C-alpha cells in the first residue's frame, strides 16, 4: 500500500501493530457469534438507530445513518435482518455500493447504553411487497429494503461512549454554538441565487413533510 510521504513513522505490518497494541483476550475472541440469538434480537428490537458501512468494488468507502422508532429493523430469522429504506436525499450511496460489493458492517445503538451491537455480513436490495408492507409507517411502506445475511455479530464495549460522554447531557454543547447544516450546505454547494435561509426552509420542509 502506498504510504503518505507526509508521515515518516508509519506502521506497515500487522506484526508491528501487534507489538504495540497487543492481542485480544479470550473473552474478546470468543464473544463473536455467527448468527442472531435472542440477545441480538432483543438489542435490535430496542434500537432506534444504526450506521451502515459499505464500499464499492474499488474500495471507496461510505458510512451512513439509518433511524426510526425502536424495532424499525426487522429480524427475519437467525441469519437475516432487513433495514427499511425511507425517503432520503437520493444519493443512494449505500445501495449503489451494495450492488457492486455486498459486504456491509452495521453498528446498532440504544440511547443511554454504552455498549453497541456490531453485525457484519452480505447485503442485497429487495422490493418484496410482503416484507416492505410489514415495515410501513403512517401508511407509507419503505421504498426498498436492505437485507443483510449475518456472518458475524458481537457486542462492542462502552469505552468510546464513556470517554466521549455522548449520552451525558451535561457534556453537550450549547445549541447556539453548534454548526448549522444550512450554512454548511450553502457554503459547500454554492448554488446561484440561493441563501442560508432558503436552504434552511428546504431542510425544515423535508424534515416535517417527507420523513416517510
């Protein structure tokens, strides 16, 4: 792999990396399972949010969020789950990648819980009405579904959440100091005859009228 010449002291082999990091414990090695048991089902049924990682056939990567009410991801059996694809920005990055390379990684979150559930496997896109109708919200069924055939899954520890204090409101920044999506979009997109206010209105309309 070509290295970035900007850095003079890079790690280039797993052996070198292991000499620095070390090796996982027996518990970490043995925690990985190859199908969804009742613990995984319970976790997924309580999760309102996940991120899905994909890459195309050339290795260009993407990670994208998916969210809805807890249980929006349906477990079909111990080897398969389905993620509803709700209306979005129509970039379809994840789905385009899946068509080129079915390998995906999922990370399920439950608000307030530090541990996450990691699921890796192979995905395909489905348009079966019988499956999609079961995931309808407000009379609107998903556009398509992403079915994942599970190859491995395991619980990930809470250290990242404890260090970041992600679920602790006392650590959250004041809303007035947060970046505004409208301003970022305006300056990135540089659309003629647009403005921050116009983009803010478009976002608000999308959030209030086109969730499903």
